C-alpha cells in the first residue's frame, strides 16, 4: 500500500509517499519546507503567515516528488486534520480533499499526535501496549497505546508544553526561536547543577506535567542579574529532563508497557533520549525503547502517511466532501 501523507498543522509544509509492506515502511519520496526563518523574525509562529506559506508551497512540494500527474502511484491519501493552527491545517486538509477527489483515491484523516507516535515505526515495530511520551512545541502527553487506534490518555501538561518552555526560556536568555536547539547549544557549555531549579509536579501522584512555574523560576533568576547564560540553560534543561524521565518511569511501573516511545520535536534532545533510555534499561531492561530518526522528530509527512496506512488498513476512510480541519482534535 502506497500512502501520500500531507502535513500542515504548524510551520512545516510536508508531503511524503510511503510504502507499507506488512509492518515494514519504505519512505519512497519526501519533501518538506520549513518556515522557521519566517517565524523566527516574529519570535514565534504567526498562524495567518504560516497558512499563506503553506498555500504557496503545497503544489511546488508535490511537484518535487515527481509523481505521475494522474495519481496512479498513490493508493491512499492521508492528511493531518488536527490538532494545530486552524488556518494552517485548513490548507493541507483542502489540498488532501482535492487530490482525493480528482484522483478518486480513498482519504483518511490523521490526528497529528498519532502521527508523532508513528514516527518511530521506520525504526521497528513497537510491541503493544506501548507507553508514549510525546513532547513537542504544543504538547506534553503520556499516552498508552494498546493497539492501533486504541489509546488511553495518562497525563498531559497543565500549562506550557515542554517545547514551549524551551522556546520561552530561550527568549528570556536572548536566544532565537525555536529555543530547543539554542538552549542545547548554550547548555553544552554550562553546569547543570549551577542553579537548583524546581522539578515541577514530581511529587504529585498523577502523570500530569507543569512547566510554567519552572519558567517563572528562570525569569526570577534572570532578573536578579547574576547569571551565566550557559548555566541557566544547562540547569533548566536538567530540570525538564529529570521531570519528564521520572514521571515516564513511574508510568512504566504502573501500566507495565512492552515498549516505550519517545517522540515529538523535543525528542531531538539527545540528553533526554539518553536519560530516558538509560533509566529504562536500569529499571526495566526487558522493555524496548524507541525514538524517531532525527529527521522525523519535528513535524513531517512521513509519520502522517504511516499513521494513515494503519487507518486505511482498518478502512477508516472519510468522505472528501465532509472532512473538516479541527484545531482541537483529540486522540481519545
Ligand atoms: O514537534 P514539533 O516540530 O512541532 C510541534 O508539533 O509543536 O516541535 C517543536 C518544538 C519546539 O518547541 C522546539 O523548541 C523543540 O521542539 N525542540 C527541542 C529540540 N529541538 C526542537 N527542544 C529541546 N531540545 C531540542 N534539541
Ligand atoms: Zn508536531
């Protein structure tokens, strides 16, 4: 089965053709256009600007894939319908609907979070149940995936997402957007034990996260004026990672998964990957750990096509006449 994935929920326009053979996936062709430079100018993503760029980019990206114009190399079209920025989502959704209509191909709608989970599939097939820590600019979620399409929501952020915290702290330190890679660069030269930032909600007996208090603690430190950028970055990063890892490990003990999946933009953080992997191999060595290839940590269309392939296999098709983007789409 060959699935054409389309992603436009935030500031990446992406189209990919993926082939599924059993549980094995081949990325046949993939094209992506990032708007980071545009949005860095504003210090964050401006939804209307993102939508305009998506609209300008979708056809040139499809052309980059060099597919036959009659769609004969595609069996199914998969498009992200939410969650995300509504003007941005609409561009991809309408594009997917039009392609499905003119090519007369079945259409599936993919939840963006589900897409991030499937971003690890090219690395191997996780055994269910899989505990997923999904950390991105818009989300921090712990999700138990019991089977394809069967999810239990275990925990989420009560305020800022992990990536959002990286972005906001970077701004406080005068670093560029997106903040994650900038914080990492500064932290590499800093001391993670220099400042004892709080580890938010570590002691609560739920699986929720909260990062706004940590951001306030960083702001207070910065306002006091006696800080070294590298130390603040390293200490902040250590606090976020310790919180994410400890809560995930606690969820492992409660839910007994066979696999742990780390995904989303923040999964590009090497220290987070290593810490979670190490902790898991000490506490539960029989559980396998999956993180996406670095090319698939951020938003992309490969993950949407893979998620779409499993939806298509279950024949969860949607009518192109009625599909709507949903900025608050839920996984469960
Ligand atoms: O998944 P993604 O590309 O977009 C959303 O769906 O939100 O995630 C983007 C987020 C940004 O907040 C960015 O700062 C963060 O991922 N990020 C990182 C790293 N690389 C990107 N955060 C921490 N460490 C990184 N290396
Ligand atoms: Zn994302």
